[in-house]
C-alpha cells in the first residue's frame, strides 16, 4: 500500500497550520519552508477534513495548492490564487482514470479535471501570481507524465516548476 495524504502549499508570515482556513486539519506537519514565507505542510491519511484551498489563498493573499496523493498512484491537484482563481487537475492520469473507472459511475477524467493544456495555462498564471515564471510546455510535460515509482515525485516536480519550496 502506498502513501495517502495531502501536501498543502502556501505562503504566509505565520505557520499555515495556525490559519482559520486549515482549522479542521489537526495534525498538520511542516515539511518545508522557503523564501518569502513559502511553506509545505503534510496531512497524512485517506480521510479527514483538510480545509479550503480557496479560503487559504484568500486568507493569505497568495497562491495556495493542495496535492492529494492517492495510494502513491495518482495525485489530485487543487490550486487557487487571489487574482487568477481556482483550478483542479491530476497527476498520473492513467492511474487516475483507472481509479475513476473502478468507481463505475460512468464519469471520466475530463468530468473531474481540466484538460492538461488548460491546466498548464492555469498553472502558469498561478506561478506568475506567486512571482515565478514557468512555461506551459514544462508544466504540460509534468501533467501528462507517468510516475517513476510513486506519484509524489510528479507533485514535487510540479511544485519545483511553480516556484514552491521542495520537500
């Protein structure tokens, strides 16, 4: 069995775990801190209430991102920024499609997540709002890549591209 849990990325002067937007996520653990208040926190487990990524972006006035790792096979990425808004995509799309197919609800990847090209453009805007420049092609490559071992690696590559601190 692989890893299940959230990685929460945001930028604030105080610890993200202390903010109202993440009040329901008791047990958050700080995993990384970077310049300008960037922080990465972890919330392990397949269940629980993490809070609202949109509320986190609003409360901090900065871009925020949640990466929900599912059994180290795939990752749901939710991101928001005060000006460019929210967007959702996934990493390890083949594994995610298989997971959705197992639910037998008739919904497809496209019913849940942005097309990789659209998500890449939204990620470029997110990064720009965070003060970082990235190309849509570089993000697209990560969004369409198959994981090399565990899907978390794709999430960490995406965070690196977007200018967030690495674990």
